[in-house]
């Protein structure tokens, strides 16, 4: 008994130290290694604007906001967004202000290939990204370039987009053009952003472009082709570019952590199923030793499809050749993660409805704990221990792959005093330190987002920026929030100091503004004298 309680106490201690991530410790073990990369993330449609200039083609989001403007919460669009197509030098200056060493941005497919296909390349689009990437390199910022962050050329969408298997060829051709034009300077390629979210909202529940509602079929077809397209882009790099360019290529996956709602076998299984249907559906085919979809998902969708009277599974099986083609096609995992879910089995979702959905196939429901601090986004509450749990799960399940956190962040209302975001970043980065101490091979962290941007169907109603963007100002002026000053301090000191309490009005940013006002006045005075 004594022995038991001793072990019990030890367990409690370990659990407490793993989940009590608010401890303030400045020991070497609680600091980020010197070579750990810090940066911020954005995506083309969310920040660039310039939707119809310099030969750019129409994307599915350009199309959506013109044909169905009420679909966006504030009837807004990304026509101008943060105007980064023109403001990119200021964006890079902001990265320098933060002390960031890395930037994750995405390239707009229709800016490079206005009609989607590679037979017509828009040189002005190439010129734009060349100038932008050159400016990053000149500022010693390592580019992480996403090839596809949801702005599909509309021409390809009209042929079925990600539900048409031809897209494996279309995407491969596009990737080749990117390697040819930018691969001399871009050494980290992120192929496709978040298949789960893109397929679920774009082809499942019709909340994002292209607004397809097919949660039991289109959803799975989209994911299938994203896995094949990622593999195509990876293999093209291996065959024709890796020797000369020496870079890396990987996919961007997203998942929250999942806790069982109770210790019942059903709920424990439901939490495992959540990870299988959200993360492992995309991760196993690439990162597991055997490849292919998780067997639980294969079996569940097959059984539900049969019960629905279908003659084949809605999760179309890969051939053995395809399994081998996809397996191993990521040099690292780019992981986007924001929150955690509590999961329970809902047995009335039997997976046998006539109108099928992947949610019914999983037959589970989720909620979040009310005590977790709420953001402006209903799906996002702060719970940093889940971040730690997810990283350790990935390490243990997939033989400790190299991971970059390519998105992590918290939404707020406008305003510079963003203490919710400050707490979020401190606690998540502290959980990340715990994961590093546990041996997780995480090499870098990108905050979502560098600046406020077009948050898809939510328009500008949810702000994710370290920098506030004044969306009423034609210049789209950027101002650092308190979180930007805190992040800057973490990057330079490599430790998390919970007592640091900067005033966001007293900033380098403000200094830059007043310096430029002084310059302008000075020029005006000189002009007057002359
Ligand atoms: C279970 O799912 C059904 C069907 O969607 C729903 O009506 C019900 O509210 C869910 N039950 C619980 C406890 O969430």
C-alpha cells in the first residue's frame, strides 16, 4: 500500500508538472534552443488583396464573395484584405521588429497560373513573388512557402476541383513551376494546407468555397486527392529538384487534441476515433510504417456504406500501388493546432443515415470545457495541456517525426490590449517547452497570424493578428498589439516571463510612425525652403 501510494504520488506529481504549464521557470531546461525557429504565418487570400491585378486569375474565393456575398458574416471579402500585395515590405519589416527568423506565407495558384493549368504562366505573378522572396532573403528571414492555402483557380473548380482525380496532375504541374521559379531560394515547401478543414468546409458542409455539400462522399474524395497530389508534388521534387535545390517538402495537417468525456470504454474509444477521423486519416497514409488509411476508419465507413445500401465504400480504397506512392511523402509534419475537444460517443449517430456524413461515420460528438478561456471563434478555447498531449501523441505514434508548428493562435476583438492572446501564446509556448523536454522533435513555431486578416466565412469579425490592421484605413496601417511585444520578448530572451507587461501604445511601431511623420515634415520643410 505504501508502495502504491508512493507511485500514485509520483504519478500525480508528473501529471501536475505536465499540465501545470503556468510555472515560471528561467532555468536552461525551460528555454528555447538557440536554433529553434520563430516566425508567423499568413495565407495569400487572407492578406494579399489585389484580387484582379497584374494578370491574376479568379480563385474560388473571388468567385464566392461575388456570387454569394451574404455568405460572409460581415458581407466583406478579400478584394483588398490587408493589401499585402502592395504592403509586403512593411510585413517583412514587422517580422524584423518581432525578431522573427521565419515566415510562412502562401502563393496564390491563380496569380501564377490564371487558368489553373501550367501551359499559361503569368509572368507578373512570378515577378511579384520573386521580389517578395528576395526581400525576405535580404532580411535573413527563412521562407516557408505554402503552395496551396485554399484559393483554387475557379476554372479547375468548375471541373470538380479536389473531387476530380485529374487535380493530382494539375497540382503536380503547378508545384513544378514553383520549384523551377522559386526553389533556388525557398528550401521549405508546404504543399497543401489542412485537408481536414478544406475538405470538411469546402466539400462537406458547404461553409467555405466552393460551397459543395457532400459530407459523406465529396469530403472523402477531396482528402483522397489531396493525399495523392501531395505525393505527386513530393515525388516531382525528389526526381527533378532535390539534388540541385536541397530543400524539404511536407504537408500541413491540422488537429485538436481529444479527451474522452468519461472513463467509459465507449467514450475512450470515441476520443480515439476523433483522432483517427481528424488526424490519422491524413497522417497514417504518409507517416505510418505501413501507409494507408487507419483500419478503424476503413472499417467504419465500409460498414456504414453497406448499411446505407451502397455497393462500395464511400471511402474509396487506395490500391497497393497508391499506398506505396503516398507513404513517406513528407520530410516533416507541418502541424496547425489551436484547441482541444472533449469527446463522447453518441450512439444515435449510427452511421446508417441515408444521407451520409463523415461525422455520422465517426458517431461521436464533442464539446469544450467552459473553464477554458474563450476566444472570438466558437471553435477555439485556450487549453495548452492539449497541445502538449497532441505533440507527445504524435511523437509516440509516428516515431518522433520532425514537426514545425505552422499555425497556432487566438482570436480577439479589435484593440491593442489583447491579454487573451498574450495568455494563449505564453501558455502554448510553455506547453511546447514541456514537449521539447519530453523529446518531441519540434524545430520551429509560427504564430497565426502576423496580422489581422480575412477570416474566411467570418470576414473581419475575428481578429488573429499580432499586429492590428486598420481595415478602414486605405493604407491598412499595421500596429503592434501587446501580444506582438510579448512574442518579441520571448523570441529574444528564449524564455517565457509571465511578469513582463509591456504597454502596446509605447512601442517601436509608434516610434516608426513618429519617425516617418518627422521625415515627412522634414521633407515638407525642405520643399518649402527650396
Ligand atoms: C446525438 O445526435 C443526435 C443526432 O444528431 C442529436 O439530435 C442529439 O442531440 C445528440 N445527443 C447528444 C447527447 O449530443
